[in-house]
C-alpha cells in the first residue's frame, strides 16, 4: 500500500456505501410475490455498527429501494439511508450539507457506473475486487474481497486501525450489537 493511501486512512471520519454489489454480491432473488431478496455479510454488519458506535458518520446511497434493506441498516444504527436514488450526486450533496462534511475525509465504496461521479468527489474512493473496470480505474483502494464478501469490513477495519479505534476487548459487549 502506498504512503498516500495510508495517510488518507488516518483522516477519514465518514463512509458512504452503495448496497448492491458492495454490501451484496449483486445477485437478487425475486420471490413469487415480487419481493427482491439480498444476502449481506454479517462481518460487514458488525463493522458498520462498530464504526457508528465509535462516532463515524455512515451513509448508504443506493438505487435499490427495499424496505428490508432499510430495516437492516436502521438496526445497525445507520440513520442516513438514501434508497431509490437515481442521482447519487444529489444525495451526496444533501449529506455533505446536512453534516458539514469535508469531502476529503470521506471514503466511498461503490462497484458500478452509478457510483462513478460521487467517487470522483471524495478523498478516498474505494471498491470491491469485482467492481467494473471504470470504477477500479478511479479507486485509490481496491479491496481483495468481492462485493458481499466483507469488503466493507475490510475498509472500515483499515480506517479504524489506522486511527487506533479498532477492537478493544475491555469495551466489547455482545449485547450491544445486532447480529
């Protein structure tokens, strides 16, 4: 890893994540009732709620609009959930304005073309191993993990470790976390 990348990790105080292809493997199972089912990684969920508890701003910006996805993120403590978004740039600017965030201190993880424009606006653009080539080309960091296979955990853990905010056994209490 480059010194530039490691330096950026130490300044991150906010994360933005896409859902399909990042939190999931990009597959959707459609039930006979028309519901769309996704599978998410439990380690990603743990890292998300851990980062929230440590005071990091976490936001979700996704074109999908599943209520079960929203419910999952809400249970993890995430309050800024933008679903059914057709223009991710607008949601991004709403988030920046609402919390007066410094774009250079934001890590964004996306996997496909709808993420491209916003990824060019943040300090640390990142993606899973199986992102499309255009997204890989603009990413400062490409996780060794595919979407849905703990790439989110990989990024969050690196940021928190670089800031000495990761695991403290004396402060861990299983009842504080949603599984």
